[in-house]
C-alpha cells in the first residue's frame, strides 16, 4: 500500500511541475555521432634523404645574402625550367670538364642564381648531392692535380679557386665530406663566405 501511495505522489508532483519524461526510444546524442574532424593537410618535408628537399629550402632566408641588390633570382624559368638543357661544360657547379663529368652523372640538386630575364655574365650555380667514397677520392685527386688551395673544414675538404685578373670575378668552390659534394661556380657573383654559410646551414 505504501508503494502505491508513493507512485501516486510521484505522478502528482510531475503533473504540478510541468515536467515530462523523455519519450521512450528517443535518440540521445553521442560522441560517435559527431562529424569526424578534417585531416590535417599534408606538408612537404624539408629534408629528404638527409639533404634539403629543394633549393628553396636550402636558401630559405638567404636571398639578400646571395644577391644584395636583388638582380639575381633563384632558379629562373629560362635557366632551370622543365625541359631546359644543361650543358655539361657549363651547367654544373664547376668549370672543369673532369669534375663536370662526375657531377653530371648524379646531379642531385642544382640551384641557379641568375637574372630573371635571360642569360647574363653574372650568375652563380650551386650543386648539392650525395657522394660515395670512390667518387670523393677521385674528385679530390683532380682538385690536387689542378693545384687548388684546399683546407680541412666541417669534417671534409674545402677547395677554392678564384680568378679576377681579367676584371671579371670567376671562381669555384668544392666541398667534399660527410657524404656530400657541395659544388659552386660563379661569374661576377657570389658573396664572401658563401660556402661556409651553406655548410653552416647543412651541418650547424
């Protein structure tokens, strides 16, 4: 009897308060019914196989250093665009045909600094690639044969030559060590400490 009285009182309270019980079988929100969040956009890695992914990564923040007056741009279409031929004699990071032959067989990444409109006597080319021990020894032997000045830097050998007796600054810089070959040649371009700056970017 007490149980029946309690039920009657409960019904009366619900009626007076204006409350209503949820309809049977009504769906209730759940976390599972929330829409899935959109996947994060894929990003291009800055490093591929231990080296910068591309020239833009290597030279990030270095534009004013390489070309203070802004006359040179990185990889202009006329110089580095798809389908552009690259002659072995002058298209790699050296003027020496023997070194150029080695570099052209496994080019790696080639970065051209040149005027945006077309060919000029002012340009700078830098090539970065992996190098095996045999190729490194062959390249160093050739640099010694050429009589370049070389020194031990960053755990490798840095060899440099520069000729400006004709009034035109022409030079080359070759670094071989730590499994990479960093080759640069220039004509009327190239700031001082160019190679050391790149080696700092690569190795810290």
